[in-house]
C-alpha cells in the first residue's frame, strides 16, 4: 500500500494521530460516513427551475405601488436574500401586467410549494419551449392603388402592428419611412440598444424594437453568437412579417411553422411596425414561453393595434396555453391577434393556436410559378418548375438517361458514373426508392451539367436548386423518356431558366404543409379560420447572408422566396390593419368575421380550392372559410360579433374548474348563464359518432349585426350536398338601420351513411349584393 503524502505537514500529523487513537478500520468507516453525508447533502440541494406564476391581482396590498414591487416582495419572502442580490433580481425574470397578472422566476420545488399555498396564487406554468413556424401577393389579393380597400384605409395609416418573432433587419428598404405619417401619440413603445442595434435605426415606419431572452438563458440554453445578435436585430435579416403585413417581412421557421417574412411593399404599407424578438438562434432552436409571454405583455403595454405571431407550443387546454391566455388579454383591449396555424399538414387535428378568440391562418399558393423551358432536338418543348437563380442558357448538350440500368435510370445514390454523365443533362425517372432531393444530389456529385426530374409533388425549396434543374410532371417526363429511349442520339437543344409565369391554374391551392383541422383542443370550432398566401412569398433578408452556393459562388440577395403558414399570417395581419383603419369601432371578432364571411372557396378554374398534396378538392377543414378577399371584407354587410363575455360563456361550457377559469380570463369573479351558450362564430361544425341516434342533427343559434347602411333584407341561400340537410329559421332577415341585430337558428342533419366529412354553405344575400358566407361542416365518425 502506497502511503498518501500531504504537502502540509500538520495535515499528515493529524491523520497519524487520529489513526493511532481510532484504528485504521474506524477511520475508514468515518470517512465513508462523511462522504455519504456530503453526497446526500448534494442530492438534497434543490435545483432551480423557471416557472410562470399567475397571481390574483386583487390580493396585492395597497402599499405596493406596482405589481412588480409586489412580485419582488413575494419572491423575497420565499428565501433569504444574498448580499449580492438584495432584491432577488436573479430569481425574477419578468413581471407581467397585461397578458396576466404574475411573473416568471427561477424557483426551487420548496419555494414553489410555498408560493402555491398562498391564497393569491392562481396557476403555475412550468417553463416550456415552442418552435418557430417557418411581391406579387398584394395583387393576387386584389389590392389596387386607386380602388377598394387600399385607398379607403389610406394603406393602413396610423395602425400599429406588433410582430412577436425573430427580430428585424432595420436597413431593409421595407422599413423606409418615406411617405409615413408621424408616430401616433398614443404609442408608448421604444427601440432598445443591443448588439449591432441602436435606437437611431428606428423611424416612422419601424417605431419599436425590443428583445426578450431571459427565459431561454435561465434554462441554460445558449443564444448563438455565430448566428444571432443579442438585440432586436434578426441575424438572417428578415424584415417583419408585415410587409406581407405592413412593409417588412418576417420569418418563422423550424419544424412546425416554416420561414416567414413579408414583401417589399406589403399589404398595409403605411402601417407602423413594432418588433418584439422572442425567437432566437440557439442550441435547441427553441423559444421560452416566459419570453414569448413577456413580448406579448410589452406589445399590449406599448399600444399595438394588431398582434401577429407565428410560433406554436404543445397542444394544451386553454388554461395551460400561454399564447391563448395572452391573446385573450389582448382581445379584451381591442387588439386583433393573428396566428399561424402551423406546418404539420400531413396530419389531421394538427392546427396550432386554435383558441376561438385568435384568428388562425392556413397557407395557400399564389397564381405564380418559377419555371425553366426545355426544348429537345426532336422539337418537343416542355416547361417545368425551377428556382435555379442564374439566367443561364444551355444549348446543344447531350441528354443522358440510364435506360439499361434501373438504378441509373432513377439516379439512385452512387449509381451514376461521372465518366458517363459529365457535361450532360441527366434525366431521372420517378421512383419511390429515393426523393427528388436525393436524385438532385446524385446528379450534382456525379458532375452532370444539369438535371431533369419527374414527380407530381415537388417538395424542394428555392435554396435546394444548387445546380441547373428542371422538375416536370410524370406525364411530361414520360414524353422526354420516350425520346431518350428511342432516338439514336439524344440532345437538349435549349434549356433556359429564370422564367416567371402569372395566372397559373389552379390557384390558390392549400399548401401541402398547412396544418389541418379539426382543432385538437376544441374540434367544435372550425379551424383554421382563413387561408392566405404562404408559398413562395418574397421576403426581405440580410443582403450579406449566404442564400445559395452555385458553381462555387456564394449568392446573396435583399429578398428571398419563403414558404410557411408564418408567411400567411402576416398577410391576414396586414388586411386586419387595413380594416382597422377603415372601421376603428370594430371589435377583433368583427374584423375576423368580415374576413371570414367574404372569403372565397373556388379557385381560378371556378372549382373548389384543391389540396396541393394530391390535387384533390380540399374542404373547410383545410382552408377554413376560404381564401382571404380583402376588398370584399371592407364591406361585409353583416358580421358575427363577440366580446369578452361571449368567450367567458364559451369557457364555462368546457367544464373548467374555478381555478382553471381564473387562469384563462385573469379574474376571480365572472358570471355564466345557467344553460351553456354557443359561441357566435362565423362558421359551423357538427361532430357525430356511431353512438349518436338517428337522425344525426344539431341546431346552432347565431346573431348577426348589420354594418351596412340603410334598410336591408337578407335571404338565406343554401348550398347543400347529397346526404346533408340544412334548414334556417327565419329564412329572411330584415334590418332597418345600421348596427341592428337579428338572430337565426340553423339546423344541420346528415344521413347515417354520410361520408366522414360533409359540408355545405349558408349564404345571406341582400339586394345590394352583399354575400355573407359561412361553411357548414359535419364530421361523421
């Protein structure tokens, strides 16, 4: 046994003395006992975790001048303070005054338990993390310089749109303030200092910019120094969702929502914009609920008119859904809240942000395509999809098709021989063994000149076109393949890129990625509400960031094409801003009703809007009330209005406990009718299952308000498919003045053998050509 030697002789002497007195065995036992105690102490040391704490503000003692002072005092009472942190500032992250009365803080389990025993405690929300949801569109929406909603709304003048998102690139032309009105006097916001950002970058267009990251940092999630700025600046330079909305552009990305930004001159070009950065490039690419809630709280405090979010958290009941809770507070203050529906379009029940007080937006395509044109040596000319960014002209190049080898024919990984394909245009057959992206990569790595790919459903993004590539439908590809297999020598006569075509049919279509209903939390409310452009929308970006690498050259641009429901939501926020400018007295529910009841459900071929995924007709579970139609929304004729009490009545019908109700509506007292009442929603959905008796029927009660001028008589027109019956009583509504209300009852009934999804329409039409349309959907499980 090798003796242990200590540099300090006194320690060695002490150990020898203890060993002589106690014996070696006893010394070892004592040391093991001490080690066990140290280990237990370490394991019993409580770890801090971030919680959002909802408090009943009526319990605030009067001697506290602010809620934050009360919150700090509450935290101080939970534990002894350290001399370095007398105000417990390290515990407190944010104090909330609008989205809820409460705070977020780092607490131990025992501190949380003590806090939850307080009579002032309403609810606790453990920190959670959400994912970001990642031009020609104003013209596609029908907005015109001198006609309709744009001039009537003065292009959104004096309306303030708050963007809860990834930050902003203030130098973008989208945020120039030429022609902008002065900042409204009611505005209370500010532009903060930060990394590569100063208040001087704000102007009459960009009137506010703040960032919120305490929650992320408290969770130990590092903000990337390589791919982000510790400030309101967006590293990738996205404007703000509002040039689709207000003249900036914005992103939302990651698995659920996809990129999003607006357009250079957007839907509401004279609206003011304020950015609240809550989404960061981090180790996990997530955002903290406490930060999102802080951004929403600040936006309400600053005085925004419209709030746009493109982020989603897990599907939770409303009393645990921080976006739903914060949005209801905003709605109570007259703020329109618009949210992206999410990008999980491959699944049913996949809509995010479906609370009935939120306007939930799905994504649709535009009538625009980006193409390349191919002409073969036999004279065949075809056009296909291509985002290849260079205006190259390819001529007299050999066409290669691996007709004698199945793997080469489909451009399977590792199959192409560089010696065979170098300098040639390669045709890749359609296959289930690999996707177009894999084929494209094989063509690139083999050194081919260009590629032609056959598929009826391309999922490539613009940045994927790193080589000259053309995507054609399978039927078109069959003609190219026939030439390639029968001719002795095959040649591409010409192949040209960078073509833009307008008026493409069919359009719009429901984007393949757009999340679908029924809503997972409340399937009895039809979601999404509306469809808006969300595919290949032109978005402002940082001009010094790499977009794509082509032929060893790094290409950058001031604008890029981006897709996602996060691109669609800003369009609706922009339209809401225009409507707010025209109808200052309208509630958020009135604005949403006008948008929904004037939407259209037929595409530019005069048939039902189709699903981009398979080309089949979509349903209101995919597109909601239809595609947004801004000019008609300005004068809807009738609206389905709601206020806070209507939402409280709706929540009363969900069977929530008193504490759960208080968590959502942020008050300790409320009233509910004895009998549950229906929400006065602009759409109808009934759900039946096998246990329901016959006939399968449901009644709906609604109240409409006349927002038109003069006397109007509306008659009910019904579009009813086979297997469904719809009746309306009364079938005629007479109004003698503006803001007059009339009620009606709609009854829907289906046959026992009806398909799973059946839908029709109720349309109230008056003598002035107002058409107030609502989908009537039945799901039969």
